[in-house]
C-alpha cells in the first residue's frame, strides 16, 4: 500500500511559477509510475503529467506541455511538478498518484494510489 502526501500549492499570480512535491511511504516506490492529475470545479479529473519508474520517460497533457516539468527522486521517494508561466485556467486541486505499473498512463483508472490533493489558485 503506497501512501502519498502532497505539499506546495497556494495562490500565485498569472505568469508566476510554483512547485508541488509528493512524498511516498509504504510499498516500493520505484515499482510505480508517478503522475499528477488536476480537477477544477465541475470538471473531470485531468491528466497533467506522468513519469516512468526510472524517471526517463515523461508524458504531459497538451494544456501544460512546455510549461510544466515532472520529475522524481527514487532515493528520496518523491515526485515533483515544477509549474511555470501559470495561467488562471491552471487553477484546480492537484493530485499526486502512483500507478499500477512502472509505465505512466493518462487514464485515472491506472492509478490505484492517490494523495489528498493540494489547491493551486492562479489569479490575474
């Protein structure tokens, strides 16, 4: 059983940057792909970024490509999301997730382990 805890988040202005971090405990961290999803009010949970077990392969949602960077540190059991050039439409609750396998998928159903979420609000 993998337990995930997000940190970071808060309120920033448009154009600024923010970093989110996810710390895992339990299980074997490097057996799982890690991903970030987000959910805005009255919208479905959206894939933001995913990274393979090794950290070599990364995928991004179209809306964040070129602005967000996902990474992981298997020695510290952490995954991070560096967000730059933030926009108001990036406002959402951001969730860290650990996958069924070591390969990142875009489907929420491929992620059995979730953090509690952290709010990111981007103002004009």
